[in-house]
């Protein structure tokens, strides 16, 4: 595919704890994509649950929320980024590797650095959006329009308490 796409990349708490940030950013920079946004942030339970809403019926859902919130690693932060460019979603998924770190290519980020915990959770270091629809939903969930260097999705100006705010155009994310 040769079209420009945006994708959400998250270095999860295990990636930060294992000091993999520099290594992962270097590998991402080799993808020839543009960094359109970056934020170090704490993840609330609400944000984690919304991000992983498609996993809510899984037996490991609670553990998964704790993982993203940093409660399994005593590192209550993640590095969330938006990468933009040609074929961005496929390129970053390929670099990340399969969801299960034991099945991931050994040279992929998950294959090299991921593990399966004794509770059976895949600690796989990095998140990368799966497709364009998910990328849009996730980017709008994690970032406000002004935190991204250019307008990836349509926005609207609203007025709250006499202050103008730029928000994602409503009605697109459910
Ligand atoms: P991906 O992160 O590759 O898009 P999913 O959205 O299916 O994969 O899963 C979200 C996260 O939940 C994974 O990154 C991993 O941390 C965890 N996970 C997924 N499937 C399993 C599983 N079968 N057992 C344990 N943990 C899992």
C-alpha cells in the first residue's frame, strides 16, 4: 500500500522498565515515517479499558488493564506516539511482530523483548494499531487535535466557558 496513514504506537510499561525506549525509537526511525505526536503519560483505568474494549470478555482483561496502567512493573507511565507516512500501519505492525511473543519473529520487537508471564499474559513491550479504523479510534482516544503536529482527522471548534477549544469532529468516534 502506498497511501499515507497514521498509526498509534505505545511503548508499554515493560518497554520503559527494560530501558528499551532508545532502541525502539531507533528501529522506528528506520521505517522512514514521521513522528506526528509524542507524550509520556499515566494511563487511567478508564483509558486502558477503552483502549482494550475489544478484549473485555477475555479472562485476562483485568491483568491487561493493570499491565497498561503500569501496575505490573511499578512504572506508571507509557510513551504514546503517532507515526505518519506511507504504509505506516503495516510497517509498524511488522516491526512489532506477532501478539504472542513466543510466536513473533525473533528479530521483531516483541520477539526479541517480549515474554509470557506466569499468569499467562503476553507482555509484548509495544502497541501498534491494527488497521486504519482502529488507528483513528485510538489516536482520537489518546491525543487531542492540538497535540498532533498536523490535522490528521477533521476537527471542530467548540466554545466552553467562553474559551475556544479544538476537538475531534464528533460523530466519528462512537
Ligand atoms: P495486538 O496488541 O497485537 O493488537 P490484541 O489487540 O489482540 O493484540 O491484544 C491486546 C493485548 O492483549 C496484547 O498486546 C497482549 O498484551 C494481550 N493479549 C492478547 N491476546 C492474549 C492472550 N491470548 N493471552 C495473553 N495476553 C494476550
